[in-house]
C-alpha cells in the first residue's frame, strides 16, 4: 500500500472511538503507528516527512502515556503534548506535500494550505481550553467537530495524493 494511504488510514483510525457500554475502545495507537510507518517510507523525499514521522511517533507515545497513566496531572500534560504533536504533524505533512505538488495541482495546494493552518489553530484552541478554565460564554463546543471535519478532509486529500508517492524502503 502506498505510504500516504497508510497515513490516511492512520488519521481516520485516530478519529474512531468505539463505545461498548462503559468500555471505550480507541484506535489511536494503531492509527499513529500506521501514520508513522507511512511517513517512515517517505523520509528520503523531504525533511518534512522526517519531522512528520517523528511527531507521529511522539503522538503514539503520548497516547500510550494517557492510556496507562494513573495520575490526572500526567494525563493532562500528555493531552496537551499530544495536541501539540498533532499540530506539528499536520503542519509538517501539509508542508511536505505542498513542496511536491506541481502547477496543475492548484486545488490540492489551496486545500493543504488551509488545512495546514486550520487544524493546528483548532488544536491549539482545544489545548488552551483543556488547560485554562474558560468562561461559560466562550463557545468551545465547535472545536471538536471542526477538527474532526478538517482531519477527514486531510485524510481524503492524502488518500487521493497517495498514488503519487509509492516509494517504500
């Protein structure tokens, strides 16, 4: 499977949570592992893919810390770090793809430029709202749906671009 398609599947899996009664099954660990594997196959193409791989591995480790941490403070710090790792991952991935697009790929370029700013911005706002107690008048309910929609759009874009990057180690 092309490396970008692995990363696209990984991003979608990060978004999936399955609730079985009181049991919550999260596929984040698998998703970040697939994203890291996909990026690892592209590291020779751009330093931005190296950064994206490293940030996907960071996100994987922070997800694991959140999962096994018995202390609320450690989980909170891991959550903030995870959001920042996601911010960096999206920025690096979009930058790497933008560098490799041709002139005829204007639609992809505009979409990636918007996502490169929108997803990290929403992630930063989410991280800030997790740490700082905001007044009830500040609406933060839109953050998760906006991040979800933008991440799905990013996954679709990198899936469509996936056939262009078939290099694997």
